[in-house]
C-alpha cells in the first residue's frame, strides 16, 4: 500500500495510537525518555499547525487612517487563532505515553512505549508477560554496595583463577535450577509424565507476576576482568540481575559487579529495530510505529 504524506496535524494525532520501540540510553530515567519523546512530537505538530495556518491566511488591504492614508496589508485570520492569544495548539498533556514494561536507570536497550490507546491495546493482546533478553557485562575483582559501577567500592579480590569454562558451567547449573524451581512451583516432579506434558504446552510462566524466573543464561564474551552473559528472563528487574551476577562471582571464588545491562529483546521486538535518540521526533515515531505494527 503506497504511503501518503499528511500535512494536517489533526489527522496525524488521530492515528497516533500504537507502540514504538525506542532505544533507552544508559543512566537516563524512564520519565526523561517519555518527556523527551512527547515534547518532540508536540513541537513537530505545532510546527505543522503553524505552517497550515500560514497557508490559510488571506492578506487584505485597509486604509491606514487619518494620520497615515497609505493602505496597509492585514491578515484575515481571526486573532483568536494567533499563538500569542491561545498558546501552542498541541500541549504535552494531549499525548499519553506509557511503557509496556519499565527499565531501570542503569539499563539501556529496547523500551516499548504505548502512545495514546496503544498501551491499552498492547495489554489486551498480550495475555502473558513477554520474555526479555539481556546482555549483562560483569567486572570481576571489585564489589560495590548496590552491585553497580556507580556505587561505592566495598571489596576487592583476585580473579585470575576464573576461566570461561567455569563460568559456562555455573551458568548452565543456574539455568537448570531455575527450570527445576518452576516445575516445583507447579507441583509436579521433574521426571514425571505430568512434567513432560506440561513442557509440551510451551514455556511455563509463574502465576505470581512478581516472581523473577531465568529461562536461559549463557556466556557470550570473556575478556578478563570482564565477562558478558546473555540472560533470558521474565518478571525480572535490573536489581535482580545485578544481584544474580554478584552471587555468580561469589560462586566463582571472587567478587564482581554489574558494569552494563542492555535489553536486546522484548518479546518479538528487537534492538535492531529500536528508534535511536536522534530519531525521537514525529516522523521517526510514526515510521517506527508502523514497523512495530507489522511485527505484532
């Protein structure tokens, strides 16, 4: 279907309902991301509205008065439509923006935002919480208070004895223990027929939406003192992931903290399709919304 260029801001706002996949920078809070996007959308809508008003003005001639008999040009536009009289046509309160799932301030990557009715449509279609994938980078040898690099350092330890095969083995063990825990919460034995039938139905999700579960964890990078894990989880938070890698470092007979967390997938939405910060404007949002609609 061919795309049409629209110059009417009211038409644009009418169709501004859907999901957008934006790339959230690190150390940027969720409210700052939402405010920046909504501000840029309103700015571009007001610019479009101003251009429309300018095109509709019809210059007229009127007498200049007794003191100045020269004719002068005036615009036939109602003064009530002037920006100095009523302010901007589109305010930030006119655009609703809410996240499908939040990301912490230390986490970068895929952030799904719903504009206007988009978030309500997302919640009605997504009956089950999606699985998100992260790339978590750990720095060994130093522990911090909150398990992140921006906190005070508390402990130092040697890490030269840690090898990649040891990290991979520990990651496999953690993945197996989390899977076993899910079957135990369902009340079935892992070696039973009931467990097999349950597994055939697909991924097992916890009934409690606050219970974090790790479905997959593997080593994808090892450059001491850093190593990177790919973690697939549900109901997770950045604090939970940071505490998880801190416990892994202790199991490896050293200490460590989380130096970077990047969300690379949110259900069907991937980081390659995320809207970068320079594209947080009306044109970029509309284009990205159309791409995400094709995915979902």
